[in-house]
C-alpha cells in the first residue's frame, strides 16, 4: 500500500530533492508539503525557486504549501524533514510528540539517546531500538508512538559504508583518518558556497564537519546497549578518528582519502579486503527495497578511480565506490571512497530509510 | 658579478618559467637557451608557444635556440634544466661531465648517491657535500668539477618546509601522512591534465607522485653520512610516510592535509609548534638571496586558510603557508600546508638554489 | 523488427556515446563495433578506455572489435560513424559503395551534393532526396543503394532548431548573428581541451567552427532544388550569418546568444515568436520515434534561463531550450539557445535520424 | 605633492581594491577609510574580511575606520567611493555639497546631467565640463566647488576602449552588438555569484547589465553640448547598441565578442583598423600618469587570443587586449575584446581618473 508522505522544508535544497525522489516513487505519494509561513498558502510551484536538473514534477506543482505544524501532517504515514538546523529542533519535536514518524536530515537529534542515526546501507539493524519501543507500546495497548530517525552527515555516510563490512569480517578498527574533498551541492544554493571560494581554489574548512564525521562514525559503527534499548557509540579508545575536511570545485560527490588500522593483527590482505567489500550486500537490498543498490560497494580496479563526475551515479547514487585499495605505511590500509552526497548522504538516504521502515512494518 | 645562465628544455612549461624568473634577475643573465633539434636555429619567440601570464621577456625573444649539447653551453656559469625525464638522463650527464653546473627539475638523478636533492628553504646545508667535493678538487689542483643539484618534486617541497624546523626543534618525526590536493599547472599544458578530468571532478591519482613524496621527504629530512660525502635518507623505521595524491581544479598551488607524530613524547604544544614555524628563517634568507622569502613560513590563524587562490603568492611564491594547526586524534598534529608548485616546487626553487650557490661561491 | 547496428570509431568519445544510446534501444541491436587495427580482435571492454558517466553496457563488453571494413559490417541495417575526420573519408565511401547506410558524425561529406545534412528535429524532410533515389532504384529493379546521412556540427544543431519554425511561420531570416559558449565534451577527452585552457579561462576560438556554423545553417535551413534531387543552400544574399565561437568551462551543453532579422516587415511580436516556438512539433515526434522529444523547443520565461547545468537534459537532451526572447536594437530579435552538444548535436542526433529512417522504411 | 585620499565603502570588495592600489601609490596617501557604523571605530584590519590575493597593506591596517560623513573626510583631496548603490546616493551627494571631489564606482549618478562618466583610457577629455565649472567658480571668486566623477560599468569600459580610436579615425559607428562573457569578481564575494551557478554552468543574465552597457557607451562615445557645459549622449539613431550579457566561470577579466558597422562606407580595411588600434595612445599616457598603460590597446595576432587568464594583466590591467579582428558578414567588423573588470572596469579606473585629475590640476 502506498504510504502518505509529508516533506518539511519543502522549498529548500534538501526538500526539493525529497520531492524529486518521492514524486514517482512506488511506495510513497506526496501528501503535504511544509515550508515557512512566507510560502504557506501558495501553490508549491509559486513558492519554490526550483534549482534541480530535473523539472519540477507535475504532481507537486499545485500542492498548496502548508505551515510546518503537526496538525497539517496528521494523515502522513511518514514525514521527511529537510529543515535547516535553526528550525528543525522544536518542529521535529512537536511532530514526534504528535505521534508522527520523522526521517530528518537535520543534525539536531543525531546525538540524542534512543534516536537511531542511520546510513541505510550500513546500520539499518540499529532500527531495532525503535522496533522494540513499538512492540512495547503495542504490548501495553498504547497507541503507536511517534519517533524520529536521523540521516547521517553526508561525509560520514561515505566513510562508514566500506568500514562496516570490514569490521564485521575482521574485527574492530582502532584508528582511522579521513581527508575529504567535498562537493558544493551539500551547502545549498542561496548562497551556498560562493563562486569566488570555489573557482581555482579550495576551502580547507567546513564548519562543524570534522566533528560530525568523527563523532557520527562512532555511533554508526558502534553497538547497542546490552538491553537493546539504546546506542553505545565507540569510545576514543576503541576507535580514534581524525578528519580533515575540504570543499572543492565539484558539484556532486564527496571523495574521501582514508586510512585505517585493525585492532587485531596480522591484518587481512588487500585481496581479502577487496573480497569482503565486493561481496557486501546491505540489508535494504536483501529486503528488496526499491532504491537499494544492486551493488552496495563498487570496488574499482583502475588506478585513477573513483572520480566524482564519472562514478557518483552508480546505482542511482545509492552505491558507494571504493578504489586504490592498498597497504598504508602508517596504518594498515588506505583507499579512496566516493559517495553521492545528496543521495546516500542526504535526501536519498532518507527515502531509503523510509523504504526500510515500510519493509519492516514500522510505518 | 652577473652569472651567465643557460636553460635546457627552454620551450617547455618549466623552461618558460625559468626564463620569466631569470629575465630580469639581478644575479643572472640569459645566455643560452637549449631545446629540441626541431627548435634549434630559430629565434626563441618563434620556437616557443608562450603560455605564461606574463609576456615573453624582450631579452629572451631573439635568442637563437641551441641544441642541448654541452658545447653550446660551455660559457655558462650555471645551467637550469627543465627537460622532460625522457630526455634529461643522458643530456644532464653530458653537461656535468663537461664540467658544467646543472640545477635540474627532472627526477632522473634525485636518488643518485652524492647528488643533493634540495628544497632551498629547507635543506640548503646539504650542499656541503658538493662544497667538500669542490674543495677536494681545488686542494688536488684539479679543475673545478661539474655537478648537478636536483630540485625536489613539487608536492615534496611544501610538505617538508614546515617539518624541517619542527624536527630541528622537537626531534624526529616517526610517522607522517599527507593527502594532497594538487594544482594542474605542474603537469604542463600540451596536453597536461585534460579539461574533462578537471571540471566538476577530481583525479585521485598522479602517476609516481606518492612514491616521490614518500621517498624524497626521507632524503631531504635525512642527514649526511658521517664523513659528510653523501646522504643518509631516513629509513622506514625512522620515519614512516604515507601519501595520497589527488589532482584538483586549481591552476597553481598545492594544498596538503598532513598529520604527523614526533618520536619523543610528550609532544610539544600547538603554541610551541606555531612559534617554531613562525620564527623559522631559512638559510637563503640569512644569506640575503634575492628571491628568498622574507617570511619562510606563514602561520595563518583564520580557520579557513590557507587557500590556494588567496595565499599561493606569499613572498612571490617562495613562502609556504600553514594553517589549521591542531592536535590529531591518531598522530600528534594535523595541519594544512600550501605551497606554490611552480615556484618553490619547481623552476622558482631552481633559481633560489642558484642564488644560494652564488652566495656560497659555488659557481 | 529490431535493426542490426554497426558503430565505426567505436572506441572514441562519439563512438562510446553511440554505444550507450544503442545498448538498450528498442529499435536497434549492437551488431558490429569497428575501430583501429590496434583495437581489432580485442573484446570491446579491453579495447576501450571507457570515460562515460554510465557504466559500459554489458551487451557491448564482449563484442570482438572489428576493423573498419565494409565486409565486416555487411549484415548491418545501419552503421553509425563516430570516426575522426582524418579517417572518415575513404572508410565511409567504401561503406556506401558496398550498399550500406551510414549515419555519420564526421564533417567530411556534409557539403557533398546529394548528401542530406540533418538535424533530426529540424529538417528531416530533407531525407526525401534519398527516398526519391531509393524509389528510382526500386523502379529500375536495382538493388537498394547505399547512402550516407550527415549529422550537423554540434553548434549548428542548436542554432537552427528555433529558426526553422520561425521561418516556416514568418518567412525568411536575412541576417543572423550567433556568439557561442561551447562545452568541452565535444572535443573528446584525450586530450580534448586542456585543463589549463579551461580553468579560470575562455578560449575565444574553435578551429573551423565558425565556418561550419555559418555554412551548415544555410544548407539545413535551405530548400531542395526544383526537381527534388539535391539541396539548394541559402546564398549569402538570402541569409547573412556571422558566428563567434568560444570554448568555456562547461562539460555538456552549448549556449548560443543569437540575434536575427526577418526579411519581411513588420516583424512578428515577441508573443508571436514564443507561440510559434512553443507549438512546434518536429516530424520525429509526429512519427512516434522512440527518442523524439515530447517538447521540441522549451520556451523558458525565467530571466536567467536556460543554463547548461540545469537545462541541457530536457527531453533526454533531444529538446532545445530557448530563453530571454526579446527585441533587438540592431536586428529584430535576440534570444539564448541551449542544446545538448553530444545528444542533439552529435551521437544522439545520429540515433534519432536512424529512428526516422526506420519509421520511413528507409532501412 | 602627495594628495590625501579617502575611501568610502572601504571594507567592501571595491573598497579593498582601492586600498590595495592606493597603499603604495606615489600620488596618494590613504587618509580616511569610511565604512558602515558597524565598522566605524575599529582598526581597519579588524573591520575588514580581507579577501584579496595580496596581503592587507601595513599602512592601512591600523587606520581607524570612520563613518561615511563628509566631516570626517574634509581634509581629503580626493575621495574614492566603493559604496553599494543602495547607500551611495545620499552619501556621495553630501560629500559633493561639502566641496569634496568624489570618484565613484557606484551607478547612481552616471546618467546625471553634468556628471562625467569616464573610462580613463577613453574619454578623459569629457573632464573639460568640470574644468570649465572650476574655472567659472574661480573667475567668480567662489571657493572651489565639489564634484563627482563616475567610473563606468565594468563591461562598458572594455567595449568602448577600441571603439573610441576607431570613431576618431573612421567616423561614427551606427550599429554595435556585444555578447559578453563576464568574470565573477565584479559581483563581490559575500555571496557574489553562487558556486552552484558557476561550476559547469553559465548564467545568461546579469541584472541591469545590458541596459548599462547600452546606455553608458552612448554617453562615453558621445560629445559635449555646444556650450561645453554638459554631455550629449548619442541617440539610438546615431548608434544602435545591443548587448547580451553572460556570467561565466572566470575569476577576473571580461571577454566581449563584438560586431559593429561604420556609418560611412566603404569601411576601412582590417589592416587599417589594426593600425589605428595599435597606435592609439590615451591621454593619461601622454600626461605621464603613474598607472597609465604603456600600450593602451594590445592587438593580438594569435587566433586563440585574448584569453582572460593569460591576457587580463597586460599593463597591470590598464591595457585592453583585442584579437580576432576580422570582417563580419552582417555588420562590418567583429573582434574579441578583453579587459580587466576590477582594474580598468572598476577601482583601477578610479585611481587612474584621480591621477588625471591631479595631472590637470583639478584636485
């Protein structure tokens, strides 16, 4: 059955991508679009400054934009939030308290106890914390509670994708460095990254990004508490992470040069690492989710790949590409990871998370 | 006294930059320009496809291009080589055997025993190996022997600049990682890096670059043999180096995100590191060399600097900029280093090396 | 019935795009891939340096590459030529003489009498010259003769698309200027346009391009001779054309700023011009061709459109976008035209021409 | 004698360039820096977000920023205004009424009767309107009146530079078209042109630019009224001008593809046009002004020049480059003109105007 979907922050750049991804989606139908009071009451096509490479879908054009109040979204089976962090806090809280299911791209609740921080091709099993909560409510005869699932930061998504199957196969990684070369699309477009910053230039700093990447990877690659009711992020002793984040002249696709060391030695061989990555099938694919990648991780053998312009669209942006897998003189291995920052790193991840929720009967 | 200068590979991109830097130089005058037999016999202005942002200097325009034979350069006090590695080997050998002094940008002799590999703001004291050789010849009443000095690879130059004073102050660095974001100008212009590779893209591979950066830094930061007649590059045990090299859409200026660990602990503080870098004065500056930077290392405090477009021209490209100096969760420190790849990383380094040779009466 | 397709120059950039477009095409199946003797005998995947944003199609990977000899293509219903002009002349001639149908992207035969020069959304009625020839042969009981159809130059395609319906509606255009801002993809990728030419730069010259644009538009917008057996390009007196062609830092999509004057006055109004463009339906669309655009010409009302990154993919690159339609102080009208240079301006045009040939029973 | 200079809008991008150009200028010394009340009272180095490729000059760093009130500038011999158009109107008016001399980059007074609109290498003779006014005041024993000189729009400056000597030599131009490819630096940097607009893209629209280019060229290339007290811009009948303005991925340097027709026929030959352009010496050069170009117009013969990255810095950005001069099928001639938008098209023009004012004893 097709689920009713709402979008919060529908006129922003993340909101626009949610709308593109949902417009012809077999599992969801656009039901409510929420934006600022300035936009509310207008037809969506008149409220939005559409800046996507695909045309504004016809079935979204005439939807009358609502304010971001839970009342307007009460019929939604799921609500995707593309709100800015400045607004997301109280609005998302109100929605959850009203019993709604929110999948949010905002950073506000990522570190909140009990809130899953999900990269859908990596740690969908973390959703069990919510499943358990739903089961308890059901057992107690209570109405289904609202909840929020957070989408990870864009550069975190690419980083953890190849690490998860490696940890599953070879045990913990105790040291990890990542230098990122990040696309500008994630910063939005008005103004986003100024042209003067990006032409013939690099900006070796993205506010808050290194902290996000360092912290979120520890929650995503971490475990659940023993009772299964919460998350137990890795400690610094368990996994040291150091990130250096750069903005470069690329439209879409984050490239990350990473190095890492396994806790157990001898470390596996390069061939073993490649094998594990190539054979990894994420749960979303096993569940048959519509957007799940056919190949979760593409191991590229050409020495000059992955490249963002050529490889970012593998599996419609839901697949991650890994190349130049080789031994590292300082840690154990180094490699180049490429992921599509607006697909698996933002709106696209939200949609795939929702598909998983549906497959697991959580919405 | 003004020294007579020759340029090998004068029509290539490195050769053109040598000519620009030498055309109005107080220490040198352009005397002989050598290029392929195809160009020999023509006026330089007719032989070259000039692609610099400054006009072809008048005093170079009408020089008749010579072939790259030592005979034609015999009056030169110094010869700058911008030859491709494919040609540099035998030609430079012939020049040295003919008693000429060659400063070469080619990679061919960088690993040769007895050949100094010099970043002029870093290890000019390595020239003592040649000074000693010259002294011996003089003592033995022999004529002054020819010799070659190699300019380092461009990405190596930026990397070692801040490390040298830190090692001098705080002792050996035993682990070092560097992820580079390198400009395209170093690859020349016909064709150099294709536009399709560089627009909306990154190439996560530069042939041979990682090996050069890893090996050359060990020779440059290494010591002399006990008898002072040769070089003793650091071993892998003394300093582990791991590089990941990327080509990005920048015209000039290599950005490097580096991390390193000191052998001795406790490591210095961030403030101590900044102080040592800020106070470093390279020998070329002390010698009063014309092109030597007033400030060898610029320590930038703004969180989004250095940036290639804004900072590559510090001290006419002879100064290196370092920013974002901070502690590193995996090694001790991380920082961003920016250097001008065609100045301190190529032709400009050659000219400053020659100025040092002159200041030391070695030419 | 699915037609057997051959591709000449299959490893080049135009050839690769033919293969992508044909790999899952309902009307054609890849049958023979021709390339240089160096590639012949290898599997296509081993012969090609694949540089497309889509993966090499599975059904092309293992095809054994042939030499470009008619004998190897004799079973092909149609042959697409992506050959360089340096090679296309004699090879395409041999193919036609052997009775094959060639759709060529090379410039060699574009000015040849009797050879149609086709922009498939513009002048498919010019194919009648060939239809007549086929009918004559049939009437005479001769076997079906081979023939060649030329694809126009990329910047010509975008230019003539909006002019054709305007001429049909309002009579001849007697003066036309076009300043182009052309993408780099048309120049191929090894080396194509050097990165040093395209970063922070413009090249105000493309060899031969202005002449092509000026001449080809006169043939495409011209008529047939009275007997219908040949083409009567417009004379300079009938239509003066002046082009200024520039290469800019865009991957795909040619932008053209054009002005033009109608021979008859008073000229139509801006509103009339927009109406005619919006309502234009090309013959390929009427014929129901698979790749034909739903909307041939998109008239954009936003003042800052069309933009190559946002608008080049309208109708999968087969639609042309026109914006900023306004009166011109020197001629009658000015406007901005955007077309996808590798789709409607090259390989894609070839495929749509072939679809038209099939729809007209010419293959 | 060194003149005291003030700068209005000192923290903005135009203001920063005024400061760079004036910091070591032999004719001027930085005396007062004016900015918004938010900046007033701070040292300049603390008030500005410096974004130039040269370091903030030492002699500007510690100047205490003033508010933009005439009182604070009363000792200035000349005031350079880099104010935004939103603020320039009343402030510049107050300054002139207070008897100050203002050279303004803002558009506010460009169309005002009696106000010279000056491209300093083109129409410095238009300053006679002010000279006459000063002479009248002097004759009447009045104190020296304040006045304002407007700098032209950036794309206008490049356009009129080659046209002026051609009109002087061959009579009026009655039709002129210009398609511009404009750099992003003119739009400032916070935010200026968004990176998403400029990477792999073109914006075929710059608000108000076409109107400015069309109107300003008529004033600059026009004459004085008979009595010499005001300006008589060309009418549309005298010179038709049509502009199409585009923003492209270039940091500095506006490229313009222009065509034009002389009123008198036969038109001169291409050789005659080149000769007149090459031999043109602007008045500022004859007056020996410090920043005046040695060569006002560089006629380039290579078919692929001028290019912004390679040619924008001719004569420190005060020289204009013209290439591809050839006959035009629609009008008489076409050519490519390149000028440095922030030098001859903005702050640099202001400084050269001031040098002319000084040379003419007008300040």
